[in-house]
């Protein structure tokens, strides 16, 4: 199934079923008013939602044209948003650029931080920030949404509790990160509101591209109209989503609607750390990585971070070239 949330003036929006080809949509108020309601009652409503979804795809229910610009993030707010760093190549690059060794434990014990989940930005809404002197960066990621997950569960149970998959723009303020981490208490101001793709999909919609709790397709980032990166989300993923969900539930229960992110999708591409698209590589899912490569290669970065007016588009296509989740497409604008 494919789900979206239309803006309707309420905090949690209106749940919409979306056709497989992203052309048609239909509300399902008789089954669930919001996506959170559907997740809270998944065992009771999933069958009815699946039946209506099949009817939508067959043209047997009243529907309207699907418009991504009307969408909130699928969950406009969530009880939990925890972001991992499953692509250890990304972490290694960050540390190498500043001359720091990477602890061996990073290959066996996932990194994860708890993000703000009370105010997600819509996938086609502007990213509003007070300053563009803070090192604004996009981060292209994949995320899963869970059902209830019991504390201390194994990876098999964790995988079974994954209900939905979506894309992420995990905006980072790189200039604020060093000062915050130096305090020893983690990210806060350096991680403003994240954004998620217009559409969230059940794992079965991906077919063979959902393999061993990984999404095995390239993630495309287009920055100011030029392809910036297309790393493969199923390559160089040190920790799959089953491992990330189990890690998040090590000492706590996760409630239905918890979002667990992959961290920035990053590939080595057969070299030490990869290369830009214009150099024949698959590129990057954030500006920080290309700046790290420049620092390692040239002694200093030359690619600037985002400024007001810059645009980012994040999308994933199936093997036939069709968009699966719709596109996150946003412009950076000042707080007025």
C-alpha cells in the first residue's frame, strides 16, 4: 500500500491512499482518519486498507488526481524520530577529514541520535531558517515506520514490526554541530525539522528491492537543478533496518509510528571514499561529504553549504524509472 497525508488545517492532516503509480488518491475516513490512527490500529484496519487500495488501483472507488504539493510529511508529527548512521563510510569520511581515527566499535554498534519529532516540514514546503551562515546541509536518507516494538527484541521481531518505508531530508546545520558535540550532550539546535517523502509505502510495494531489511535502489539528490548524487541505498549499509530497529529498542519499547532513519546514504564506489557524479561516480547525499573529499584531497573544502534560495530534490525511482515515494523538493528561505 501507499499512503500520504493531505493538509486539512489540523495538526495530523487527512490520511490518503495513493495509487501505485502515484496518479490517483482517495481518502478513507471510514477506516482511518490519520496515518497515526491506522498505525495504532494496524491489526484491525490493514485488511480494509489493503482492499480499498486494490480498488483504487483498479479504478473502482471515487478518487482524485494525486498532488504532492498538498502533502504533509506522511506523519506530520511523530511520537519518536531516531536517526541512525548505518552507512559507516559517511562517518569515516567525517572523521578522516578532521584527522580523527574511527573507533572499531562503529562497525559493530550503530550510532543513533534522537531527533525532534513534533514539527516535521512538508515535503514540498520551504525550509525556513534564521540564518544561512550556519552551514545548511541536506541529508538524503531512507527511514522506516514501525508498529509497536517490544524492548529487547531480536532482529527477526524488529523486521516483522516494520510497517512503512519513506525518504528523508534530515537537514543539518554543520556550523553548529561542533559546538554542540563538544558539550557532550548531542545534537539539538544543529538538527532543525526533518522532512519526509510525500508517500510512505509498505515493504511489499518494493518487491525484490526490499531485501534483507534494506532498500536496494539508488537515492537521487538533485541540487539546484543538477544531479548531485545517486548512491545505492542497499550498498555499503553496515546496519540494516532490522538491526537499527532492534538497537533503538534495546532499552525501551517503541510505540506504533516510531520513525527510524538510516543516516546519510553513502557509497565507497570502489575507491577510498567515492567520487562526484561529474567525475563518473555516484556522488553524495549531502554537501558535507564532498567537502570532506575536497579537504582530504586539497587541504580545504571548496563547495559551499546551502544558501537562501538554493533548492534540493530527493527521490527514488524503481527499475522502470517510476517514482516510488514522490519527491521531497524544497527551497531554503529566511525566517521573516
